C-alpha cells in the first residue's frame, strides 16, 4: 500500500481531533461537547454536503451512468443486511442479528463526509449525485432487517409484534427513518442546491465552504468522545462481534470496488460508493431499531458501528479503498 | 380531595408517541412528560449521549382514576414488556379546585 496516502490521512488534523476525543475519554478528562452543539455540527455538515451535491448535480445533469451507480447503491443496501443477517444468526439472537444487519446495511453520513473531505484534499473529483446515493441507502436495510426479523419470529414461534400493544409496523418505522432529521436535511439541501442559481449558492460559501473543514474537525473531536465512551460497552462483546465490525465492512467494500471496476465508475464516485457500502449507521438505524426491535441490544450494535467500524473506516479504510481504486481504475 | 392513582412511567424516549397513543386510546388524556431522562436498568445504561434519542429515556407522570388504571393495566404491562421500562403506581389524593 502507498504509505504516503495512509500517513497523510493519519496526520490530517481532522483525524487527529478524532484521536484527541478518544484520548480525552481514556484519561477521563471532563472534556465534553453539549449534545445540542453536537446536533448542530452534524446538521451543519449535512446542510453543506447536501447543498454542494445538489449544486454540482445541476451542472452535470442526469445520465445513464448516474442511474447505474444509484442502482448499485440500492442493491447493496438490500444485499448487505441479507447476508449479514445469516452470518450473525450463527452467534446472535434474532433481534440482535436483525438490528446489526440493518445497521451495517445502512450508511454513515459522517464517514461519507470524511471521505468527501479526503477526496477534496487529494484533489479527486466526484459527482454531486452521490449525496442522493447516500440518502437512497438509508431505508432499504431497515426494511430488510425488519422483514427478516418478522419472518424468523414466526418461524421460531415467537409472538408477532403486530399483535402487541406498542407495536410499530414496518411502514411506520421506515417513515420514521425517512423523516429522520438528518435525511430530511440532507435531501432538502440537495434539492435546494439543484434549484438554486450558482450566484446565490456562492453567497453562502463563507458558511458552507470556508469553515467546513474546521467544523468537520470539531465534529470529529465529538465523535472521538462518543466512540471512546461507547468502547467500554464492547468489553463484554464477543470476539465474533469485533471481527464482524471490521471484516464485514471490508467484504462490503470489496464487493463495491469490484462492481465499480466492472462498470468503470469514476474514481471519486467509486470511493464514495465503497465507503457507503463499508460504513454502518449509528444515527438513523439505531433510532429506528429502538422503536421496531426494542429487545435488540443497542449497547451492542451502536458501539460496533460507532466505536469499531467508524474509526476503522476513517483512519484506514478510506485511504486503503482509495489506493485500491487508484490501482484498478484508469 | 379525591382518591387517584399516580403512574410514573419511564420508557425509551423513542417509544413516547406509542405510549401517548395507548393512553389516549384508553381514555387517559392528561399527562406530564420529561424527555432527556438518564439512568440504568435491565436494558443497559441510558446515558443520553449520541446524535439520536437511542440512549435517552422519558418519564411520564399520570394521574387517573382506579377505573382508568384497571382498564389500561394489562395493556401497559404488555407495552413495557416489549418496549422496556418501568411503571410505578401509587395512591394519591387529588386536590379538587
């Protein structure tokens, strides 16, 4: 592997602030970012990425290639939870298997934003439509996870949830996931970016571009704090869970890289597609799973995605996938 | 003064809407509510951390007649068994005004 890409990523201040967050938890510092500030930072990043993606799509327009990439994104969002579920069933109960499968089938917006930052620093172009790919990948995994849980619940003669008070239908859960603030904001900004004129989008540049990297670094500090706090929950997790958190994302990334190679997807778009397939949700899906599969252990599937898969992807995964894509794509 | 039952219900915040629906469908219209409740129970630590409400609880305080309570009791039990949470019941007096 080209060590320079990895090293440059490792000493990038954005990534270093993530480690600072982990370090602060390790030394039991009282460093904390108020939850409302965290929420603001995440919304800010989604606002910027959505707007930028929409503005870029309005320039490039739609074509068959874009539809192919979007189709791959949706197919992967359906396939990943399917095979993940059967791998997980070997060791976990029905609820945990379905929730983890949905978590890994869905996507992490922050990993996606970090990958965009990585591409910008390496001056690699990418299509604005990838923002739409990210939004499209959010819900299918939730549906697959819930359908599998329902099918197996009936098979294992457990009472179907629909007959119990407090039960929530798949339709309701998917509606909740799609109405999640993050999804509404990024898709709303994306549409605003498409319909707005270039000059009006440019007037927002001091807010959406000039301070973007600083805000991302500050947000990753917060993510480091969160990941560090969730790490302790993994002390009781099995080695299988830890291995799954790294190996399955890598397998998902390999499939995405293979598809990108077969369809000759542009390098920047291929990296974003790979990162989307390799990432795991820790915002929208856990909230949906908490409602639909409350017996699944959130203390397991959130730390797996937030404390293992997310750091793995932003520190090693992104430069590794980029290196491979550089080797195989012209 | 009038004899009432006071219910203190702590559940995952994300289930709040379903609980409200359950209460209202069973004739209990009034409640007080706190979001952002933290604590630990048999479903682990709810520390309020994170970008979603996955690890946050909510607390409902409800005053209802014994008749209302008896009507909702079993449904509430089933709800708590599925969603997780606790319900504490006490006898209180309601100051009529």
